[in-house]
């Protein structure tokens, strides 16, 4: 028996996209994740009840918005993956700083790691290791890169994307990953 896969309801897709856009914009503008659900719903043009139909709470909405932003901008770019990542994080610095210093920081970091670890797994695919070790390498590398990017976003007064990209390039070369 074949299982039927239905396309998501366009209203749901539209509502979630509006909520994600409102979340990124308001958190970026305010520099904090402490944006009330009512204001997020109003900015998205949806009801407060609709927010709770899709998300358990504000933090779940914010983490969803962050993962959606990263998925749309990081995983679809062509060219240098390293420079694309640096430009992405620099371009959304206010949003990511708030996410990394707010109450949803742990869930955000975990969700971003789950999104990026499979991508990083490809970096080590040529290594002659068993699949479990390959997964561990990808998670380890993703966590380390995340820590370096977090420190750059949180600690540098005026982060310079080109200098930071060169720093990461040196790291990649040191690990034998630069092509």
C-alpha cells in the first residue's frame, strides 16, 4: 500500500513564513529574544492563537525562525561555503547575538548543530573511518566551528567577515580540509 504525501497547506506555509520573518526582524531590531508572542503575532499578521497552534512557546518559534533562516540562506548558497557562512552570520549578527544570549540559546545551538552536522559530515566523507566515527567527527567539527562563530558574534565589537573567513581558512588548512 502506497502512502500518499500531501503538499503542505499554503496557508500554513504562509503563516509560518510570516511568523519567522517577524521573529527575525523584531529580535534583530530589539537585540533581545524577549519579544512577546502578541507582538510577534501582530507583526506577522496572524492571531496569537495561531502561533500556539504551530509552536509550543515563543522559544520554539524563535528557534524555528533561526533554523529556517539558516536553511534558506546557508544550505542553498553556491560558491565558497565558508565565505557564505561568514557573510550569513555577519549579516544577521544582531539576531544571532540575541539568540545566543537569550533563554533559547541551548535549543538554538542544538538545532543549528543538527542542521549543519550532515553538511559537515561530507567534509570527512573521504576519511577512511567507520560510519559512527564519521558521524562523531561531523558533530565534533560542527560544535567546534559553532563555538568559534559564537565567540566571534558575541565578543568582537566590529566583526570583520573577511578577517574571520581567513582565520577559519587557516583552521581548515590546518585540519587538511581546505581545497
